[in-house]
């Protein structure tokens, strides 16, 4: 599969500004969550990385109010167990549709993979699986994974609810061996993120803990990409 070309930086900044304005226009946390989920749905599974990039744009900005709004909305999603998510093919898939042109995200349905587990992943889980496992996407490079994860955690730390609930969710995911969505190495990294985050380490240290949890998995010669 060829990953979709990312939007330009000006287009991303404009989209992030519209998102924050839409969240700020409503005082109801539930409505804000509806806005965030609607954005993720409109982008679609194929373009979920664009959703992650929008989060990163806000995370890298100096707009503290925007960070609190977005982090608080994700905190509401965590409380409701309703994170805006994206799907990646499971590590157990027997083959990927690398010869389908044009490629449609709908081709990656449960029917295509038979009994192979496939689930929606929240932002942290999506980044980790994308970096660690063979999926329908070109693997995410280690430096991009670390930087993107650090920015995301810094953003989420602007909400006490998100900072408390997200590590708990990751720790629970790391203990679940039955679903098949995560390899052992991925679960180890999710557990490392959860532990470092819970103990209050700086975002960069939490991201580095994820990389240090297991040796680099990508064999030499793998092509990796940026977010």
C-alpha cells in the first residue's frame, strides 16, 4: 500500500485552528467529543494519521488554552471508553492487499482478513502498533515514533483526567493477550509507556521508555516513514 500524501503544514495549521475553534464554541464536554469523533470519521481510517498530525500541531503550539480543550476532550473520551480511533491490520494477517490499485480502506475489512482480529486503536496505541508491527502502512520510523509520542503525551498531560485514565487503559491493554491486536513486543512497549507515564516522568522520557522496552524490531533494509 502507498500511504496517502500528508497535507501541507499550512493546511494542517488551518485545520487545527478550525478544530480548536469548533471545540471552544461549545461548553458541553460531550458535544466537544462529538466534534472530535466526527472529524476522525470524516477523515476515515485511511487518513487517521492526519488526525494524529492535527493533535501534534496543537501539541507543538504555544496555545495552552487549545491544549487544555483538546486534552480535556480526549479525557472525556477515555472516561466514556470512546476514543476516536483508527484501524490497522492485525499482526496475525496472512497477507496484505499490496496489488490492489486503487487501494480502498474498505478492502481491510474483517471479511478480508477472515478471523484475524482488527480493532480501532486510540492515538497512543495506533502510533505504537504502526511503529512495531507489520500493517497495511509503511512502518513508522523510531525517531518519528518517539517525537510524536512525546508531543502527544505532553498534550494529554494538560488534562488531569487524560493523564490519569490513559496510562490505566494502556496497562490494561498490555495485559490482554487474547485479542490478538498486539504482539508481545507491542504489549511490552504499551506497558512501559503506562508505567513511565503513571510515575510522572517527562513526556520525552516516557517516549524513550517505550523504545527502551524492547530491542528495535525492524530488520535492516525496511523502509520507514515519518508521520
